[in-house]
C-alpha cells in the first residue's frame, strides 16, 4: 500500500542497512528519484550508506562524464549529505505517522481515511503541496546549501562571482529576493496574494508552518523560487539569453498549470485565479524587439529596443 510505504523512514545509525540511493532516509523520498540523472549513470546501485559515505566524502563513481548541469546536481547532492554523521548504533525504521514512531493499524487507517495526514517528524517543508524535488530544493535553500556562486566559491575557484541577472555578487539572498528580477516579481505576487512576501527568506518560509491557512500562498511562492532557480540555470548552463520579465511570468504560469493535477479540486479552484493573473502579466511584461539603425551608413546594424509598460523594470544592464 502506497500510504504505508510513505510512512516508513529509515533513521541513520552506522549506515550498514540503509541503501544510499534506493531507501527513504534523508527526506520523504529516495535519492534515486530526487537525483535521477545521477542515479542512472552511477555504479553503486544498491550499496549501503556506509559503503559510499565515510563521513567526509561520497565514494561514488559514474559510467561516463557529465555536463555542467549534472555536475551542479552532484554538488547539490554532496551538500545534502555533508552533515550526516554515522555512529555505532544500528540503522532502524521509524513509523512517521505516529508520535511513538511505532506502527499501528489505527495510525495507518487515519492516514488513509483522511487522505494523508502530514507526518509529524518531518520538517515543515514536506507539508507543502509541491513536487518532492522542489521540497528538497527548499530544504537546501533553508540551510543555505543551494549552489549559488558564493557557495560554489567555497568549493572551487570561480572567475565570475556575479549574479546571472545583474552585476551584483550572487548569493541565495540576493538571487531569490534582492536582485531586481526577484524583487519585481515579488511585488506583483504580494499584490495578487494580498500578503507581503519575498522581502527575505523568512517572509516566505514563516508561512510554511501554517500551511493549511496559507496553502495557495505557499504553492505560489515555492513556484516563484523554483522558477528563478531554473531560469538562472538556463542562463548559466544553456546560454539562454535574458529577454525580460515576461519570461519569468510565463514560466511561473506554466509551472502552476502543470502542478494543478496534483491538487484537490477545491485547491485547484483557488490556484486558477492566480494563474490567470500571472498569464495576464506575462502578456504585458517587459519584452524586446529588434530595429535596424536607419542612419543610412554602411555600418547600420540591428539594435535591441526595450519596450515596457513599466519603467521600473528597465534597471537591467548586464555587461
């Protein structure tokens, strides 16, 4: 039964029983799912935590070289496990649907009957109605483990520490909340939700605790954070050119639309108006078109002309 499987979580001891990739021990899903691109090329399938983690480094090997995007995922995986400490105790299973940690038919029945009560031993981020991959990302973000350029600089030498959207130094606070791209998006989101969010990480994460009350708000803010990260990575690794705020709103609206089937009908009806607002803003947001210099000289070339209904979005000046 799926509900019973979800209620089982390994608690790490000496790492001798827990399979590193396949068992659910670090979060509410297995690492093979969260880091699928790494798992499919890894050569240590089925190995225990103790076999691949010595307390200092991951002893994993892969069948082929990887792209910079997957290398970034590898750094993210290392950041997730770097604080795991093994001890002399045996690994053991915890039943997360009861306060005692022990399985009972009554606790399983309560989960099935109420369509999934949130496990009480997991971090509040797992309450959010968003995909597990995004939940895990938010958990890393809350611990400042996301590989923004300031964190990457702690691991290796970087030639360019600046934000992909502007010329300021990239950090998780800057990228997701202070950069002009993020701050402009949060202004609109705060207006639509009638709730001040996006000033800093605390203004977003503090609402996770009361997820039942702020469910729609938490879904939307999580979507914005995830979109900023995905867009940042597309600029960094795929060379996608920055074309203005419209791209952000398009991605937010599309992602919310893709997530709708995850929600109950009542929640879908609450999220739908936000999608409409985002879609409308995407049709009005900053855009770029090309014009040709009409000076008549032989050096005439096409020049980008920024067109916007809001001059506050014209702060971008990336060299």
